C-alpha cells in the first residue's frame, strides 16, 4: 500500500462512512508495517476536502447559539460537535498526506488520531439518529479547515495552530457542555463527550510533541515561536477559562498558557 496515495484518496472521499472505512484500513496496514512510506512530491493544495453536500457551510456568525434546556438545542449542539469531529478526520489525514518524509512515528500518531476522530464521529451520528436527526440537518462553519489551508506550507505553523489552538479549544469548552447536559438529564451524550474529551487531550499532546520536533529541526525556540504565531495569525484560546489541567497534560507550559489567556 502506498501510504500517501491512499491517504489522499481518503482525504478526498465525500461519503463519511466510506472515508472512515478507508481510514481504518490505512491505520491497520500502517500498524502492520505493510505500507510504503516513499514520499510523493506532487503534493497538491486541497482548498476543500472530501465532504458530503450537507451540512451547508456558513460564516460562524450565522451558526445559531444552542440552548441545552430544549431537545432541539441539544441536537444542534451534538450536530456541531459531530461536524468538528468530521473536520478533525480530514485534518489528521491532511497532516499525513502533506508533511511527507518525516519519521514513521509521525504517521502512526496522526493515523491513530484519524481513527479516534472517526470513532467520535460515529458515536455522535448514532446519538443524532437516536434523537431522530442526522449529520447535515443543521448549518455549520469551516473555520478549522480554513486554518489548515493557511498553514499548509509549514509543519511548525500547522502543529502550532490547528491541534494546539483550534482543536485545543475543545479541552476548555467540553467540561462546561458536559455539566450543562448533566443538568438537562442527557446522560447518553455526556458519556460520549467524556470519551471525546479524554482522547482529545492525547490528540493535542501529539500536536505539541510534533510542534516541538518541527521547531527543533529548524533551530527555533518552541515557546517563543508559539507566542509569535498567536500574534501573527491573531488567534487565541476559547472564550472563558482554560482547562489548565487538560492543557498541561497536553504539553502546554506556563508561558504558552499565559499568552493564550492574553
């Protein structure tokens, strides 16, 4: 199996379940050491990855706020998280496809992330079905992928800004969502979000580890570089308090956390 060709195929696949089948097959082959890691240097820019026709993508300001006191509000929240997890599958695949010629451990890490994001997506799709809804019933935004395109030229910038900023926001906001869903009596969704939160700490830690590797390869100070990139791209953490324990488990140091708070 030619790893980068198969990953590109999965990245461009529009059908979510077929994409997930391909992800699982690639991950199994990689872990069984039956893939060819020879770099392919005709790497293309992918402004739009494979995705179904729905959900319709809109500006973030057009995505309605969700009140978890109603079932419809809870369904909308689950749909929003489901969309994030689908994006995260594509983001992990793009990291594997785009940044070739790295140690095998990089590809093992990011294919593991892709399979876990796929598992999260399927758990949320199943939950939507239990609530008589499906992925695509609500609008969504494309902020995660837009940052992937902006950082496609640099492993340093990709690892800093996608897993450690945009995806890491989930570490901060998910505990609050869990608490609100507990209060609403939605224990089934709480269980799913607890699985996601636990595994997302590991995903952000993988981003931290490869960000530091990329900085070391270029002779950069990782803490200074991270802070400079926050300013360059004018990005910050989520609104509200940071989940400091989860962030530290994911490898953040005090100087980085202070910069995110600012």
